[in-house]
């Protein structure tokens, strides 16, 4: 197990993912929350930071419990921090030190640089530089602008590097991490999806015994993988609830319910469409729509969970990015752009104990664990779909007719992506129903009907996204099919905005 101490770098999660790609487990903790018990950690990585070590309010944690005692890899800020407080000197650099650089290893017989080629490309991003190394340090590498690009401290397993091994542009970054973690710290590469599934199932079985767990399925990857793990552990004691909020894709409720049953899950489908759509009637504000859907979902789920007698646990598909405590560089709260999670009051099911089998996994790891559990690729490769569903793709107020129109449009678009082999090249796609009518002509008749916008984006985490350059022929055919087959729609447009400044969903 590796401990990554986060000093607020934008790359911290990337470090964790690179370590996990080496099949080594790791956890991220904020720099000011160093665990008391460090016995589980075979190595520590110090992240970068937007701060300068010389700033008063910069992170200055006490590392005496780890320095010299555990193998340490200090990256960028981390390396400067060790230098600054252990006899070295860190000062503003007078040349630009961002982007590509070439590493000249001075000591290439060192295990740290095993298999690293001469003048390997590395990525720099810092404005301070280490002018003097800390006490007992040996320089291991330089670049043309950075004299002290890598060092180690004699008599310790402490290494400092100014470049970022976690980013893609550091070509041999993964090898550097492997050298440190495997060849120096001696960690075993045993963290595989199969091993994770096996240990997790055993742990869940032990933790839950024959108590009952309730879990809300959404059709998405996370809740599905969480359910399958729990099902393997406790079988029929897992009670899944799949709610139809009336805002799902066309046929999604029945299709997915069938699939779940085929997977042997004990799942109850609850069609609460009317309850959601009635509650939404007349509401046109995006945030209020989300709040209503959140509230009704909780009511429905609460009612259903009371029907499962003696349930003690609530299962959730929470994943690691949801739980990592982030170090805010500004200290201020970030603005709420969209409220994705709204919990009003404390419903009864919240009093259950919570079990979250995926809470240490990144999204791509959830997929790999899902594959090792035998879940169909079709389910694992599904595009993300927002909890409020089509409600936030129907601009303005929601009616049953509008939902039906959008379901048809969406189905033509998504089925088309699949047929053209484009579905897996797109991170997320969907259609928006706009609150405007426009004039058209069909046959000899004037029409005055709805306009839909198609959106397809590429992204890795939904935080930033770019529109996908879908083939013109595909767009042409899809547009024709939508206008010909879906009554009420006479115009189709394609959204070519990136995020930021636009968002993926239109509401
Ligand atoms: P935006 O529109 O913020 O979307 O660029 C980013 C990702 O989040 C999804 N999304 C939501 N998911 N509840 C959800 O569960 C919501 O209220 C919500 N709003 C947006 C969106 O589909 C995209 O994947």
C-alpha cells in the first residue's frame, strides 16, 4: 500500500491512477491528515502543489514520522519542500520551467533510473527551483534549465524529482514510478481486478453476515458493479431497487430490469413515473427540477426500503473521486454550477449503516472489476446518464408528450451511434429538446414544430469535454430519420460547444 500525501496539485489523482496501473494499491490523504498508524504503507509519495514552499501559508506538515523511515518519492513541490526544510535552498527560478525538458541522468547506474534512456523527455511545471540540495543529498539528474532535477538522500530511501512522472508527457514516467515502488521500496504488484473482487467479496461477507442490504440500481456502471459484488458476497440478502422516474431512455426501464434479473440479482422494479412527472408539472427552473427529482426519489426509495423487513445496510456505488478529500488551493468554497446531489432532510433509509464496496476505485478500475466479475461489456461501456435523466435535457417545463418525443429522438441518435460503430468513440451522447418552435415545410404543408439539439462529447471525467467531430454522413442520416420519424420535430441541430465554457447537459 502506498500513501500519497496531497499538497493540492491538480495532478494528485493522476499519480494515484499511475500507481494503480502498476497493480499497486494506493490512497490519497490531505497533507495535514497524516494517519497516526503508518504501518500499512510501504512507501510515501509527496505530490506537487500550487504553492511556493517559501510562502507563509504553504503546506508545511511535520514529516518526521516518515522521512528516513519509509521510502519517499517527493515530486515537484514535495522535492522542494524536503530541500527547503532540510538544509537546502529553494528560490524563484529565473528561466521558464514549464513543459517539455530532457533529462540528463548523472548517475545512470542508480536503480532509480533503471531503464531510463539518456535524454528522456520529462514534463516540468514549477516556478521555484532547488538552488541547493538538502543535507546529505546526491544529485541524480539535471535538465538544461534545472540543475537539480532529481536527487536522493544518502542513507535514506528518499528521492526528490522536479519533473512530473505522472503526466503523459513524461514519456518514461511510469518506469520511474515502477523503479521507485517495485525496485526500491520492494512493493508487490498484486493489486489486480480479480484480486480486488475476491478480497472485497470476502470482506463484505464477513462484515454483513446474513443481514440485509438495500441498494438502489440506476442502470449505470457503478451501481451495477457494486450490486454484483454484494450479490456474490451475500446472495439473496441483497435487495435491489430500480426506480423508473419516467425520465429514462426509451425502453430503458424494462430492458435493464430484464438484464439485472438475467444476472441473478434480486431486484424490484418500481414504476414511479407518475409520481415524478406530476411533481414536476409546470416547473421550468433547472435547479428546482433537480431538487424535485431528488426529493421524490428519496420518498420513493424510503417507501420501498420500508418494505424490506429488518434491513440494516444501505449499499452504494460511491467511487473514489467522490470521497477523496481535496486540498483547496484557494481555501474558498467553489461555486455551485449545478447541484448534482440534493438531500433534503434525513429519510429513514439514511439511518442504515452504509456499505460502499467501490469507494477506493477510480471509474476505469470499476469497469475492469466489472469485467472480471463477468458483467457484459454493453453494461460496462454504457455512456454516463444523469440521475435527473431527460428532465435536464428538456429545456423548460416537462410534459409526458415532451418526454415521449425526446425518448424517440434519443433512441434514433444512440442506436445510430451503435450501428455506425461510433458509440464507444464517444464519452457521452444525448439529445436536448429545445423550448422553441420553428417554421418548416413538409410536403406542401407549413409546419411550426420543435427543434432538437444533438450532443456528443469526448471527456475522461466529465469535468472538461469537447464536442466530437461526428461524420457528416452520420449526422445527415440521423437528422433525416429524426425529422421523418418523430412527429412534432422539424429541425435538428448539432452542438459544437466545448466544456468549459458550455456544460455537457443543457440545464
Ligand atoms: P455538466 O452538464 O455539468 O455534466 O457538464 C457533467 C456530467 O455530469 C452529469 N450530470 C449529472 N449527473 N445528476 C447526475 O447524476 C445531475 O444533476 C447531473 N447534471 C449533470 C452529466 O450527464 C455529465 O456526465
